[in-house]
C-alpha cells in the first residue's frame, strides 16, 4: 500500500517518516511517498536516512499545485499531512503565506484525496487553535478561539478537513499536539534558538515577563501518537496529543541555561509577542483511553539530549541561522 507524508523534510515530518518506516511492514505499507516544497524550514538533509530506503520516493513540490498533488496522491491508501507554515512570529509579520499553505494548500490536498478515494487522511494540527486557557485543559470538543494568524489558519484547515469527512465521507482524523521539541527543529523556535545562542555566548530573548505556560511534547512521542491515530483512530474524530510537562517560559529558560552552563545574566527581556497566549494545556485522555497513547520520553532526559544534539551538530544549524538572521 502507498502512504503520502506531506511536510516530510520538516522537523516533525522527517522524524515521523523515520518512525513510520520502522512500522511500515507491520502496517503493510511498501510504497512511502515523501512530499515537501523544501521551503526555508524543510531541509533535504533531514531525510537523508530515509531516502536510502528502497520503499521511499521523494517528490519536491507544493501542496497548492493541483496537478502535482493529484499525481502524488493517486493510488494512496493513506495521507499524513504535516505540511504547514508554523512559526507564530512569521505569521504576525506576514500572514498571507500561512493562509495560502495552511488553508488553501490543505483544501487542495483534501480535494486530491477525495478524488483518489484515499481511505485514511490524518491532518496534523496544534493546540494553539483553542486559544488560551487559564485553568484546566482543553478537550477535543472545546470551542476553537485562535488568537494569531498562524493558529487561525490551522483552525481553518482543521474545519475544512472535518467538513470533508462529514460532506464526502473522507476518512479524516485530526490531531492537535502541544509544543514539540527535539533534534532538527529549525532554530527560530524557542529551544533551538536559545541553545544555539548560548553555544555562541549570545543572550536569549525572553518575551514579556516569561510567565506564559506551554505543555512540552518530545517529537518522538508526538509521532508515536500520530502513528496510533493512523492505525486505529476513528474517522471524523479529533485527538489531542500532549506531553504532560507544563512549564512557564521562564522555567524552561532556566533549565536551558543550566544545561548550557550559563546563568540568568544571559536573559535579555524583550517586548511581548502581539496577542501572546498565556497558557496552553490539552486533555489527552481520549487518545490514551481509545488508542493506548502515553508519552514515553522523560522531559528532563529529552531536553538534555536535545541540547546535546545541537551542541554536536553545529554544521546543521549554523548555515540556517546565518541565512535567516
């Protein structure tokens, strides 16, 4: 069977491809198509390991290209859709690309999947579509209240995906994850940005008072959750995937400073992000109870390993920071 993985050259998509190939024989997939536009954050080198696998084909192109997307999806039994513009700060200064990729691109992929009669379509989303929550945690049926151009574009794509299930019977499931971390994350995101700055003896820019709270999820745990949803998730349903470690941005910064042998003198307070959500927290009991999901990576161990990865892979991130500084 054929599976199409979009955004496969990105941080999460490339790791998913690696973990998927470990399970592909068991799941009866022998044709794995990696589909990516290779924008600034999609790196061909992220796929170096999987591209050596004889079951894998790579297609470079945009999910907005109707003819190409039809061709790629034709004959597929499953689509796992990671491709997205995902950096909130970039969405604030240039929202158009986010709606073009996240909404219109997802629509095109859904159309191609509908025409190809794809059995399963897993749409990867984010907890940011829920907005901000002061207490408790969001369940999957919580009202969507996005506050940034990024999160609103993802909310739009979620609703489009679910509408294709309800209207056309496409086998759509939606996953909404909390903040991911791990190796190969583009160094505009907070953990790789702070670590690479500290490696170079540069200060780290901490937004506002640093009290914004996020739930942290190792990329491996996220990908394992997506695999469970691909294999056994119910069509038309949403599944939250959480990590179970809530930290304020200041607490996270403190841990990174310690791991990098630095102190709080390396913190540079900066003006808060526009529309900055105060707290995210997802209730992931549904995927736990239905599919047996649980995060396996201890946060402290996972964070230490992530810091070590960036320390030992300067050749990966230095060109990226130089090109996008």
